[in-house]
C-alpha cells in the first residue's frame, strides 16, 4: 500500500533559500577562521535551518563560504552547470521513459531510488539518534550509507559472526551515525555501498521519520529499486 506520508521533503525553493541563508551566515562568521572551523560553522548554520546534508554536499558549498568573490562566482557557475546538465539528462530520461540518470557526476554522491512509500523498513536506531532525527520541519530527507565498523555492530546488536556476506550497512544523517539496517536491508544495499567505495562516491537515499505519542522516533528507509545492470538488479 502506498503511504504518501513517507514522501514529505522540503520544497526545492525552500531548501535553496535556506542553503543561501546558511552560506551567507557562515561566510560572515568565517573571517579569520581555518577552513575546518569554517566548515564546522557552515554545518552548524545548515543544521539551525533544518538541513543536514551529506558531507560531499557540504564540501561542494565550502568555496561559497571560504573563497574570494571570484572563486565564489566560479563555484556558483560550476554547481549550476553540473546541476543543469543533470536536470537535462533527468528530463530527457523521463520523456523517453528510460532509466533515470546517475547523479554521481554532480556531487560525488549516488542517489539511490527506493521503495520507501510502498515497502518501508525500520532502521535500527542508536541511543542518541533522536536528537538528530528531531532536526528540521521536513519528515523526509536524505541519508547516506556506509559499511558498519565493529563498534557499530556491537552497539546495534548486528555482529557479523557467521555472516559471510559482510558487515551491516550503517545509516547517517549529515555527519552523524543514527543507526544500522537489518540483515535483509543490509544485503540489498551492501553491493551498492561497496560499488560506491570503489568509485569514490557515497550512496544516498531518502528516509522518513515518524514520532510516536511517547516521543520516540522511528526512521524508515526503502529497499533499493533495481537499475539495469546494477548490483541491486542481481538481488531483485
């Protein structure tokens, strides 16, 4: 059954305005700071506006914060050109009813489309996940995935003893680890994460939060849609 409540992201125009405001605030406060300090300030300003983008997206914005006027102008043109080219490929694919183009050439991220509205899966949340899930006013947002470390496996009870396929898949929002996927969802996403590691990209997908009457949070993610020739297609 299709659940429209799982598809409530911020409108693009709202997201754009908030990013512009965060960049402007970070640029004003970054004078005299190191690049690392300026980046941390940008992350803080984005979070204050309900945005927790994956690290590559933050890196893409950094020249707009720490660069001079010429560098900022050049970076804006670069970002617009890359996003514009992707939008044209996306529109062309939709018009021709062909598979959606890959976003890896845009921001060093691969956006994986999923079955979130029709086949949601609970993320096994860490003890401090709530403080990061509560950020912002949109219930649908991007998360990114990586392979779990041994420490993450122990914290979430997903040890891989006897699992020959590999470790669980960890879920991040912004720079914060918020949980891991169960064995079925990890098996579906693990080949995509490994492929991303081999090509220098991170895997990004959409997730939806829900809050119970007692204040406890849930985070739902969908199993990946298969792309022709992709690892996910082999598992489908």
